[in-house]
C-alpha cells in the first residue's frame, strides 16, 4: 500500500531553502572565521583554537535542552517552527558581531569579544534554530519518501549556498574595501539574507497535529504524551545505539569539513593561489548537488538508504586517497578530479541523513513507546558544534604548532608540511572512519524487524 502524501513540491522547496539561511551562518563562519581572525584582526590561531574549545563547555547541554523544549512546545505555529523563526534573529546579530571586532581594541578585549559572540551563536541561537529546522522533517510528514526528498532539497540548497559563499566571499570582501571594513559589510549582508530566507522557510510548511503524528492507537497516544524531563530525554538518546552512531558520523563529518575549509590556507601558501579555493569549492559542491538530485531515486531502487550510504562513502574514501596521491604529484587538475569523485560518493548520505534520523527516532518509539523527535534531532546541532568547533580548534592548534605567521607572505617548511597533513591526509582518514560506522547503521532493517514482531 502506498504511503499517504503530505507535501506539495513548493513545501519541499520552501523547507529546503531554510538551509540557505543556515549556511550563510555555517559556511561563512567555518570557511573564513580563522583566516579573518589571524590575517585581519591579528589574533594567534592557537589562542583562537583554545577559545573555541572552551566554548564547547557551554554547548554541552544546550542541544538536548533545546530538543526537549521543542518536544514540549505547543503553539499555533507548532512545536519546532517558533524556535526556528525567532532563534535566527540571534543568529544574524551574533554572526555580524563576530566579524565586527574593532581592530583598535586591545588583544584581550578582542579575544573576549570573539569568545562571547561565538559562544552565543553556537550554544544558544544556532542550536535552537538548527534543531528545530531538522526536527521539521519528522513533524510535517510521516511519508519516508517525502522525508528523503526534503533532505535532498535541503542539502542541495546547503551545498549551493556553500559553493556561492566560498566562491564569492574573498572577492566581495575586496569589493567592499577589504580589511576589517570589507569583512564587516559582507557579514551584515549575509545576516540580512539569512533572516529573510529563514522566515520564508518557516512559513512554507505546516506541522501535523499530534494525533496524526502518533497514530490512532490510544495507548500509543498516551505513551507519546507521557511527561519526561531533560535527564530522562538524555537517557532515551543514550539508550539508542543508532543515535550514538549518527552523532559520531555527524561529528566526524564536521571535523572533515573543517579540514577541507583549511584549503584557504593550502591554496594560499602551498599552491600559491588563494583564488583556487573557489575552484575547489566547485569540485566539492557541484558533485554533491548532482548526487543529491539522484538520491531519492537511488533510495527507491535499492529499497532503502543503508546500501547507498555505505557504498557511497566507500567511493568517497577512495577519492580522498587519490587526492593525496595527486597532491604529492603537484597536479591541480587531478586533485580537482578526485575531490569531485569523493564528494559525489559522500552526497547520498547528506541527502537522506534527516530521513535516517527520523528512522532513528522511530526506533526509540518502537522500543520505548515515547516520541522524542525534537530531542533526537539534537544530534545535528551537537555534530555541527562539537565537530565543527573541535575541527576549527584543532586547525588553530596545528597552525600555531607549525609556526604559522599570519603577517608573513611565506610560511616555514614546518607549516607547509602541516598543511599537507591537514588538507590531504586527515580528510581521507576521517572518511574511512565514517565508512566503518555506516557499515553498522542499518536502522531501517532493525525497525522493520521490530514492527514485524509487534
């Protein structure tokens, strides 16, 4: 029997456009915050890395906290949409603040300014917005195919936005006067764009009523309405092995992205052409977008997401291994080719990840009889913050340890060797570990077996 459909094409497109808003924050911050802080503000990359790591202590409980708050929210807009809508105002303000550090302030004040703005952005506003946005996948439709399609639309917009930001930001900063003034203007522009698009995305979908989400069975409805606190919600997550696996993959993915974003340093100091960063971003994002277009069809053909995700990441790992070979040969065209191969292999997981998380949430419902959709999607924000923050922090520490000097036109050999390790070797190693975890993550089959035995 064919599953009931809940969404029109414009609902899916409208939902997906929300990742334009998410990525004018995330892609801009992850790609350029370090080089802005080291080369424009003049901060030490090791100290910046330490501040980012310290910021993670404040992030520790906010993911589960906001997820639990979303699960308990009942408004005319629904559970998740109010959090997505209003939290983005804080995202816009704090994003602009990070790139508005006064250059004539004392160094201690500059570090404090960055730390406060960065922590507020990540621990509070981005967390609330991103968890709510991700949770909508499970709250606006019960159709598994539509969830995959929503994920594909979402990440097409995400990677398209990342591609645009990585391609035009360096030129835009120069066009707006360069230096601190250029970064400030670009940050404000991105913040305003994000605020508008986020609002459109919120208004493009409608959350399903509670009784429709939980089904008609009265006992299940009562179980779903059972009250639970923050500690109980955390216990439900920890008891779900698939949640832990997805968290692990998401964290590794964000560390991977942080290392790829170090390409701005690799292109500048190893390949001697900072404009190649935009070219490599095309080699990453265009294959990802192509893979996302075909992901729903491939999921249907292979009758699920498990085989597609695993085989895709096996290809991705091979591609990154070949990037290493091309890098040491000094062949930019081959590096671009194998970068594209790796990105194409990693694309399907990006497209169906939200659907996998929805299946993970269903696993908790089938085993514990409790709905924790909002809390379950805390893995997305947790992964972005811990993985992205840790990756950026480690990058800063590695740069500092290598003897990097933001004021120098030529870096020492120790720095060049470190950039080779960070940009070539680490992404391949991380991709291998993700492939291993995905080999264990057949949540769809597990849920099917549980339903069969009920």
